[in-house]
């Protein structure tokens, strides 16, 4: 934004200091004049003929004093204003550096805590978060481009093979193209859902997470049965406020992830909802391979996959937990991933409870 340039803050502070000093000096001189000429009861008695002499001698002295105060105030005020504003100049230079695209620069203002150092520390924190966000977005864009390019490359290869071999069975080609295009569509829809959740462009209404858990488990029960996995659902009524479609997607992703990342046979998934005084929690726990804390901390990143068994027909597109994390943040909640000692993962989503939360009652099958 173009603005008309005005006086610098340093000049304004200098003039303010000087003006205050001149005012204080004037008041002191006036007080001295009154003391010398008007007060006669302090042991100094001036005859009338002497008052004119005092006035003649006092006026030049007052002018010299005020001139000295003016020069001293301007010089001292300019120096003090520069010292006081030095941290602000350093923050300004860091801001210009960041505006030029260098987010790795930090102010790191030394000294004890004061208003300028609080501002510098807050600015450094903001730069750190912004740098991490930009790096994450770049990594996400690169991964998304790679994931979207893969099905397109496979489709092109299939079409090239069919063109080179006209006698090839078209049914097999159609089936493979259908599978590849389905994966590309799923990936695109997942990216759009992720973007929608990040922008928080959704209406909020009352939602019961326990009902979302029941709907998700009923929908995914056939997949679990085909894999020999049992699902148990129970807990409290857990009313919160948010987008029903996004929270259902969150629950579906958690249950789907728990089914896919499970033991090859006789696995189990436990879905539990808990109502607390200020929050409600949804926990999805599954059996499976051992998960290290280091691996668990990366599973919410886009296109991160936990085990090799995810490369199946129901593997998803590598955005399941990333979408869960984004939806949770969009609803002002917290997401916790904890490896189970016996193998598998425990994922807990905690969201703010609605003010008029219903009393909890458990035992629902």
C-alpha cells in the first residue's frame, strides 16, 4: 500500500522529549522568577529599585538556559529514541527479509524480557510455524503430483499396450483401466476433502460422535468380515458441534484404517466414545503389527503408509489419517496416536463438548 511519507517515529519521539524538557525548564524558570521577585518572607528582601536589576540579569540567564535545554533535548532525545527503537528496526529488517521469501531468518533479540522482545519472540514463533507450513505444503504438493501422475502413467501404458496388440482381450484392459481411474477419482476426492477441511468452509451443527461411530462400523462391517476382523462398538453419547459429513468421514477413515492395518486373520477393532466434562472423545483401537513411536508420529502426514499390507484393493490413497488430522484441527480438537504394547495402534480424537451435553450412559452394543 502506497502511503504519503510522514515524520519518522524517532523524530516524533525526539520532538516529544525536547518539548517536555522545554516545558519543564520553562516552569522551573517561572518558579525561580516568582521566588526571587514575589516572595519576601524567606529572608531575602528586595527593594523595589533592585527588582528591575534582577529582571535585567535574569532574562539573559533564562534565555541561555532555555537554549541549552533545547540543544540538549534535541541531541539527547535523538540519541535516546535511537537506542529505544533499535530493537524495532531489527524486527523491521527481519520482516523485510521474510517478505522477500527467506523464512529461515529469525530476529533472536537479546536482552531481558520487555514489549519489544515479546514482539520479537512472537514474530520468530510465527516465522517458524510459517516456514514449517510452507515446507509441508511443498512436500504435500510434490507427493500429490506424484500420486496423481501414477494412475495417469499406468493408464497411458495400458493404452499403449492395447494399441500395439489389437488382438488383446479388451475386457482385461477395461477392468484395469476402471481400477486405475477409480483410484485417481478417490485420490482427487480426498484432496478436495482435505482442502475443504483446511479452509473450514462448512456449517456447524450438533453432532453425536457415537452415532457416527455406529454408522461407520455398520458401513465397513462387510469389509471387516471378509478380512476376518471383529468390530466392537460402545461407549457414551458424545454430543459436539461441527460438520456431520466431515465428522462422519473422520470416523470412517479411522475405522477403515484400523481394518486395513490389522492382523491377516483374527484381528479386532474397538471403537469407543467417552463423554467428559468439557470434551468428548472417540477412540479407535486395532490389533496389528508393532508400531514404533517414531512411525506413529509420521502417520498423519499425507501419503504416509504404515505397513506393506496397505497395498490392497482397500488401501486408500495415503490421506486417511492426514484427513483425520485436518478435520480434527478444523473442529478445534486434538488427535493422539499411541502404539499399543501388544501391536497395533490406538487413535483418539478429542473435540469440544456442546454446552448442553446429555448425561452419559454406556452399555450400547
